[in-house]
């Protein structure tokens, strides 16, 4: 959902895991195990009515796709409400980041429920599950409720610090963060969009094999923000896998790709921060910047050796060090200019920064023992994974075009409908 920026220490601060009412989580023992397609094991349980979905006649399931030795991808599925779910299409939703949980989309945007200030789930009458089966996936590993190697730990400032056992010491009790987390090892997670694609494919293979009744009709892939990278690259990978006739794998019959406010092309979109804010301007004629700020912004973007030049060099060389440096520079000296001087939300300039909406009561909800037991979770919930963000930052993935434009073209040539939707704020 959110792209992050700043220097390495500040990245950790910005990405400090949001875990409310954390506690040590026991490994779930009541999950059903099925072998999905492509040899992927899926562990799951039926979620009781009232845990998110309020209609007792609409089933939901949640669990894990075990895509690697230390790679366990969490998913949460909801049947279509207003039609026979075995005849309904299947829609996947993932948030962006990189490192943002798809529970953001589920609880704050388009899923069957939200969570109120009383800590209880309420019905969302506008859920996309009204018209489609919905599958929300936390990816890559360590994002949201997906885990690598579970460890007992607590948060101290910018760091997750491991504990020797499931006892919260007195020096950590005051943080309220003692609990179960994934080991903070960037070697256990992918470090690029291309690197994340195979496990997404494996997760879908596992789910479609375990639940063939929900995968009979068309398949749509939906995402936002960093999904401008994920959407094109992942789905082009799916098409290539279809051609390989992988043993025991099923063809993913992709019909639609929907991308909201996508981050596709950094060279173009970093310039858009200036173009929208300063010249030619925005649809709201909002211009709080003085001449000094405007000149500084222009130089940071177009000056010799600055953002545009560095991003072009990243595109030309593809080197991790060059792309990582370019991303740091552009994010801190171009994108951040908007955040620092506009006083407005980067995602909606009609709102102040920081924007208090939407509320985040769902974070505490997902960290409650009752809900974690009901959905079979094996770690505390976090909105964002600093491990994934740091891994992607090390390769400068954010500053790469990553063949996103070319992959959109390939999807269109393959007959896939690609929808890109944006607002004007």
C-alpha cells in the first residue's frame, strides 16, 4: 500500500512493526492439511461466522501455503455473497509496500468487514465479495501473518530483539510488544519484485488445488500502489508458467488485472510529484510552496547528477548499488518534499498529513488471542514488514522499472484485460 523512503536507520523507524497487544502465539494444531497443485501443501481451517464475515451462510477459510522450508504464506478466503460461490469468479487482492499486509485491503478498503472502536467486526455492505470469491494474500514471507522462522521477541526502538524463551522480561514488559515474530533475516525473504513472483504462483497453485470448487471460473488479480510493480510482473510470470506445463500444476486462467494508483515507472512518476505540486499544477489549485522550495524541488529532480540522472543510470546499468542509491536520493529529496512542505496526505491531498483515517482498530483485532486462534495464525500481526522493505531497498527495486510497462503490453497481447484506476487528488 505504501512506499517507504529515508536513510537506513530511519527506514527501520518508519517501518517499526505495528503490533498492538502482542502475545506469544502457539503453533496452530487444528489446521487441515491438503496437497495442492504443484506439490504445495496448504494448511487451513474454516473461520467461524462473526470473525470478519458476519453472514453465517457465507463461508470463509484461512491458513497457510507452505511454499518453502521457511516460507509460509498466509491467506484468507471469503465466498461470494450474492451468488453460488462454486460458480463465481475468483479475485485475489494483495497490497503493496513492498512489505504491506493485504489485511489492510481486507479491513480498511474492500473486504467483508471493518473493525470499530469497540474492537468488534462489522459488516461492510460494499465488499467486493458481493460479486466474487475473494482471496487476500500476505506476501512475501514475513508480511502480515506470513512467517519464516517464528521467534520470541520484543520491539525496542527500531529493532526486533529475540528472547530466549516465551517469557517477557521486566525490561520488555513496558513496551507491550513481547510476542511471536518472524526472524529478521533478509536472507529469508525475496529482495525484488521478480524474486517474489514464484512464491505468489506457488500460493495460488496450492489454494486452487486445495479448493478446486472456487477456481472453476475466471481469475482476476487486483492490487494497488506497489502493485504497479507486482501486478504486471507477477501476472506475466503466471503466463510464462502456464506455457511450461509444470508437473502437477494447473493453468491459471487469468482474465483481468486491476491496479489502483500503481507505482509503475519511477522515472516518470518521481517527476509527477513536482509536476502535480508545482507545474503545471493540480486540479485543486493547491500551491503552498514559496519560490525557494520550488527551485530546490526542481533542482533535486532535474539538476545534474540528481534524481532523474540517477534513475536513468539505474535503468541503464541495473546495478543494485546504483539503483539503491538512486531510490534513496529520489525518495528523500523529491517525494519527501511533498510530504514535508504540503501538509497534505500523499494519497489524497484533500486530507491533512498525518491522516487519521481510516482507523486502525483492526490491528488490535488481529492480535487478539480469539481471532488469532480462529484464523490459525502463527505470529503476531504487523501492518508492514521492515525485513521485506529493507531487502527490496538493498536492491533499489523501488527505483527500477522492472519491465512493468513491457509486461503490461504482454498481458494485453495475451488477451488479459488490464484496468488502471487513479483519482485526481
